[in-house]
């Protein structure tokens, strides 16, 4: 069973669009009355709930095939991204923040 990481976001519509359009997540559920949504990207499952973001918390990890291409695509789309870090020829990681500052880690497996 895969855990779901919950993020609090100030603007649910803006955050849903960011995860769908910029990071490639698929929306699997939306509750307009309770102001939350569930999204998935491969094995990564997140839920967004309208509220005040919590500065510290979980980090969703999303596997990608080509992290450099993803970095270029996100940068072109105006998304603020971190620096690609390579871990001993095994994995490349890139930190991205959603519009409310919640951290998402992109990872490319090099093994």
C-alpha cells in the first residue's frame, strides 16, 4: 500500500493546475465541498487540502525518465527549481516547490 502525502495549499485550483499541468500528475478525486483533491504520478500519491501551508512536512518523490529534460521544461514554464544533485552515479534528484512552497522531489534512477 502506497502512502498519500498531504499538502495544505492556499488556492486549491491553482495548486491542482500546477500538479496536473507542470508536474504531470493525474487527478483521481476532487471534493469541491470539502475543498480537497487527490492526484497520482506513477507510485506517488498526494492529496491537496485548502488551508494554510505547513512549512515543514513530507516530500513527495516523483520518478522521471530524464531529469535534465524535466528541469528545462519546468524552467521554461516559469517554475522555480533547485539544482540537480547526483548521488554516486545511482540517482539524480531535483527539488521543486509548488506555488505554496511545498517541496516535491523529482528523481531519475541511473542504476
